[in-house]
C-alpha cells in the first residue's frame, strides 16, 4: 500500500483546451505524486491560441467550493491563478488562512492571456499589499511585475530582497536575462539558470510552473528547491513537442 500523498489545491479558471488553469494544474499535480483538488474561479471560452470570453465566479461561489474540502482534508499548499479581482482574492485568502493557518499559497498573477486577452484593468485593483502579505510566493513574469509595482506604488523587490512576500521573477520575457528565473526572499536572492538553450512556447506554461512549485512545497521542499525543480519540470514540458499544448511526464 502506498504512503498517502500530500493534498494540494488549485483555485483557477476552467480552460476547455486543458492547457491552462485547473486542468493543467491537476495534470501537473498528478505527475508530482501529490493529490490535487480543483476549485473553479472562472469559466473561460478559449483554445490553445485564442481567448474569446470569461465568466467570473464570485468570492462566495469560490468559498462555497472550498469549504467542504478545507473542512475534511488537510491541504498543505495551494496555487491560485486567475481570479475576478484583488478584493475577491483577499476574501479567498482570508478564508484559506482561517481554515488552515499553515497553508502555503503560491499566487500566479495572471493579468493577461497569452492570446492577448486582458483580464483586468490595473487601475481597478486595490488591497494589493494585503494580498501579498497573505501569500508565500508570487510568480510574475517581467511585465506582470511592472504592473503589480504600478499598483502598489512601490517596488516588490528592494536591494535584491523581497519586500512583501517572496517573488519568483520568471525569465521568459526578461529583457535583461532571458530564460533566467530569480527567486527573491526576505534574506536575499537565488538565481536559477536555464537548463536548456531552446524551448517551444506552450499555452499555460505559467500555470504549470506555479503548480509544480506548489506540489514540491507540499512535499517538503524549501522554496529555492521547489523553484529549481519546477524550472526543470517546465523545461521538459515546453520541449515535450512543438505544438502549443504540452505533454506532462513523470518528474
């Protein structure tokens, strides 16, 4: 009989193509030998290369899905993807922390779909400081980091140290160090170099990376260990084929 797997959770959108959101996260969880629960935050109308529409779920509907899971199971780590607003996210974070104060939370701040659809007007965001204080890690790409910093009015990273919470700056869109990820923590930073020189872009790659980090945290990895391992996993995922929909393989 196998040892029970750690329980993890994704709160994300439902993507019918399976490349991003809840479906992609649960595929990633399975390959990492953790048990994944999925809570829907939005219903999307999309394929791998087009985004047509989105129907948001309210904080009340998200928490309604969460409540029986949090009441019955010990969930050690949670990944959060697209969500209606920072106000909705804050309500969800408060509920998660009240249900399990020890839960580790990875927030993938998806502000724009890879197909070009803008999910939010940045100037409608409020309470970002409170949100950042409630998560373990935020995983922006270069442009998302700039947008988040424009909301707070101050840097998320100062003197190579994280200000509000740990930050993984992803390297896929970095003008200064393409392909290099940098993990900023309160004590300093860790550089995570690319393990391959060429990759094939994939729909949902940000979802997969943040889900892989979440799974590894649940298994007891430190944050640098989780980010390094997730980097290896996402590179394998990106190079699994040449299409926009990647294949998940056992890590």
